[in-house]
């Protein structure tokens, strides 16, 4: 089970209490924000995409989505989401619990600039009923990141123009 891999990862680095588990689902940014009683933007969603036919993870603020133009400028290709039925095999975590910890070897993880707006951030922790709490500088330290990118844009709000 992926959450057990994440718990083991944190135990090995001296942070065994880092994972927070819930009875209710945290499978989406909105559900996780409800469970934590926080802003959706503080939820760090992990996007699973192909770059040059290889799996890549992008951790971004839960109130953002990928900006196709920015993504293409950063990675020299259009974003292609990994099909749901391939995510667990390629990444090591099932959809709803994909996180930037204890992923399969060789999967690069990028941190999106949208996260820098917040002091406290909550990424998933390996299943659809878990998360972990980090200050931004802690997240940078614990995620084996390939670096920072800026590929997000705000999701359309419910306001009309």
C-alpha cells in the first residue's frame, strides 16, 4: 500500500508523525481543504504528466491548473496527463493519493511557483485519506525535487466578467 511506503519514508528520515490520516476522503484539493478546514490553495496537488513520453510529477497549489503555454515553454512539449489506469504503475501511488514522497525511481518531481504564496502547505501522503503538513522550506527539503517551475494558472472563478 502506497501510504505505508510514505510512512516508511518519513520514519527513515526521522519524521514518523508527519502523515495525517482522515476518515473522510481527501482525494481532491477541495475535499482535502474541507477535511483540514483551510483554503484550497494550501493543498498541494500532484499532477501526473508525460514529458517526452516519461512520467513526471508537478506539485502545484490546489486552486491552480496547468497553463498549456507555460508548460510548453518549460518542457518543450504539450502537457499530456498520464491515464488513470497507468498512474499507480508509473508513479507508485494511485490517483487520489499521488504525492511527491516515495515515488518510483526515476520520476522527476517539480515544485510549481504557485506554492510560494503559502507558508503552510498540505500535499497528499500516499492514499485518498491522508496528507502531510509542511512549511514551504520543509517541503523543499523533503521532496527530492528536480527544481522549481512556473507552469500554473488560476482556475476560472465563479465570478462573471
